């Protein structure tokens, strides 16, 4: 006859049936409440409007009480809105600004080449190239500003929609005064 021996399993994978529910509850509690604390949750950042001030031929932007002259400085707040339309319009603006830089550098290269090599470039070709590049720059400049204005307007519209609105209404119709509070919160 064999003797029944009590075998103790001390491995970490061994679990009693009684304690399974407790472990699962502890795990769910940790996942639900601790992950946002550890930085894994999505938190909404406070929205600040972007205001535009035009002084003569200069356009300046005010964001978080800072005065910005370059629209490219607004890339981070525009992209943080996580709106595909804003992203598309701003990236189109940025791409067209790069086209302007390349066209201008091509014009500069031709001007330097014609300055160093006096008779290598004819006057007709030089002026037609400079004129064409100037027209292309004006076209890309106006189109890129249109795309930037669309992105900026969409950013300000979405930001205004996301703000929480609280309104209070007091009416004294008849003999009984009434107070109403309404809150609009984006989900």
C-alpha cells in the first residue's frame, strides 16, 4: 500500500480556487485605476484660442499670451487637436511653403550663375525664368495662406465646441421663482 503524502506546491503559478476571484478583482482594480495614474490614459489638454493681429503687411499670432510671427510656430497646437482636416490643411500649407523655398533657391542659383558667367545665360531666358518663378511664388503663397487660414479657423471652431459651457437662468414668472442650471460638456 502506498501512503498518501501531502504535497505542497510552492511554485508561483499554483493558485487556489478560493483566491482566484480575489486576484482577478485586484488585477481589474489595478488596470482600471492605476494605468491613468501611470501616464497611460488620454488626458484632454486645455484649449487656447489662436488670435490673429494684422499690422500693415505683417501678420502676428497670439497663442497662450505669446506673440508669434511665423505661422510654422503654430504647428504643435494645431496638430495636438487631432483633427484630420486641420492636419491636412496645415501640412498642405507647409508643403507649399517648401515649394516656395525651392523655387526661390532655383532663382538664386540662376542669378548667381549668370553673375559669374556673364554670357552663359541670355537675357530673355533669365527674365522669363525670374518672372515665371515670381508668378509661381505668388500663386503658391496665396494658396498656402488659404490652406493655413482654413486650418486656423477649423482649430478655433473645434476649440470653442470643446469648451464646457455652464449657463444659469432665473425666471420669476407668476408667483413662484425658478432657477435652472444647464451644463454642456463634450464627451
